[in-house]
């Protein structure tokens, strides 16, 4: 069954051994086809995915705006982080779990979609951006924590994060319409 | 709903509707703007609601937080309404028969009216009594109303 549906999706067949064996199996599992073919499950998962984005990006963007000195400037940077992160992490968890399920349902189509790969690349960049800030910012954070104006490095992180998440949302939409 | 039909037909026949419907990428592009703006606005309102519930930014006075976030919320709302109107125009007749669209509009008008009347009043005056139960109720009503808008909105694409 897996082989049949993979052949239907033709061209990329010879591209990658791993993808060739794993993706059709994913695609044809009960969960994969269940999500794809159900009237209710797909909208609920996608709705939860969007809720996850609203919670995570909705919170994270306010931390980014604080880094840029555009909002919540009377609060220390570290405090804004503490306050928005619990909700943001709940959002990220929802987003990743539902995102994996959506990928599971559309694994073969996604694998062949350029929008999907751009989205994955942007997600990795967003992760690298956040982690590199996390790794370097704490050294001298005490110096500028309370100041409305943060160092260039911190402002860059905020700007890059806002741009990347906007781009991730755009590719998420273009991907859905290109399927 | 019959008396609203001319409005739907007006948008359906507008140049904007055909312009968006004719393009392959315009709809998802406008939708992305819609979602980015709603993330920002939802985040701002959620921060204020968490403050009213006593969960976040507890040492910042409610009224000051509300005053700082208000212009952001207002600008985002304008962007959301403008982009939403464009999306609506391109599929006005589909929206006319869509139950989720009707649900979304009811929640949207309720949420906007609530936000700029009762909610505005609560966040303006709640400074001294920070954990007032009315403030918490207002926060919960606000979250429920805006979630209703989102759920209705997602439903339009599927039902």
C-alpha cells in the first residue's frame, strides 16, 4: 500500500533512500491517513496549531519589542522574559506537537514542497538566533537589564526574531495553498 | 440574514474581490498579514489579561500597562480589520452561507464592543485594587471572546 501511494507521488522517488522508505510508511499509518481524511480532526489540529502560534509568537514578539526598546521599557529585560515565557512555551509545545501531526498527515506532499523546506530552515534559524542570544547575553546582562536601550546585539536578536517568525507564518500559509 | 445579502453581493462584485481572487498568492499573503497582526494583538491583550488575573507583571499598575499597550492593540486591530475585509471580499458569497463566519462576526463585534467599553473601564480604574474579582472576570470574558473569534475564523476555511 505504501509503495502504491508513493509511486503516485512520483518524481522525487530516487532522491533519498531514507525519505523513500520512511515517508510512505508515515503517510499510510492509521494516524497519518486518519488525520488527512477526517472531517473534524484536521481542522481541530490546525486550529490548535494556530492557537499555539498565537500564544508563542504573540508572547515572544513582546519580548522582542522589549529588546528593541519599543515596548514595556520600564520593565527589566530579564523580567519581561520571565513573565512571557511560561505562556510562550505552552504555545511552542502546542505548535510543535500539532505541527508534527500535520506533517505526519501530509508527509509526502510536504517533503516535495519548497515552502515546507523554507519553513523548516527558518525555524532552525529562529532556534539558532534564540540559543545564541541565550548563550551570550547573560555575561553582561546586568549592565543593561533595566535600561530601555539595549546593546546592538540584543536589538539585532529582537529584530531578527520578529522577521523570522513573520516569515515562518508567511511560508506556513503559502505551503497550505500550494498543496 | 436576508437584509444583509446586498452587502455581501456588493463586496463579491467589487474590483478588490476579483483582484484578490484572480491572484494565486494574494490571498495567502493577506492571510499571513492578518495572522501576524492578530498574534501581536492577541499577545498584547493576553499580557493585560494575565496582569488582571494576577499572573504576570504584578508590580506594574494595570492602568499604565493598558495605556502602553492600547496604541498597539488599536493599530493591530485596524490592520486585522482591513486585511480581514479583503479576505472576506474575495469569498463574500461563501461567507454568506458559512455558519463559522456568522459565529466569528458575532464574537468579533462582541469582543470589540466589550474591549472598548467594559474592559476599557476596568483596565482604566483597577489600579489600587489589583486582584479585584470583577477584573478577573473581565479578563476571562476577554479571553473567551477573542478565542471565539479565532475558532470561528479557522472554521471558515474548513466548513
